[in-house]
């Protein structure tokens, strides 16, 4: 069973850039316990397959 990550740890990984709250891909992958490359491929696959209104990703 996975342990719960303290809120303070997550908040430290969130940055405010141009009015948007963002997380680095490496930090998000660490939270989900997956490789950064796998996370990025999943995001790209979701963006290309979905009809999202406006999504952007900073690599």
C-alpha cells in the first residue's frame, strides 16, 4: 500500500508561472512512481487523442 505524501511536500513542487500553477514532469512522475519518459509519452498520447480545448506542456 502506498503511503500518503504530505501536502507540504506537494506544495513545494508547485510553481506559479504566468498565473498558472505547474509542476515539473520529473516531480509529477516521482509522485506517481513512474519513469519521467513514460509520463511524458502518456501526456502526449492523451493530448493527441483527446478533444481538449486548450492544453499545453512545457518539456
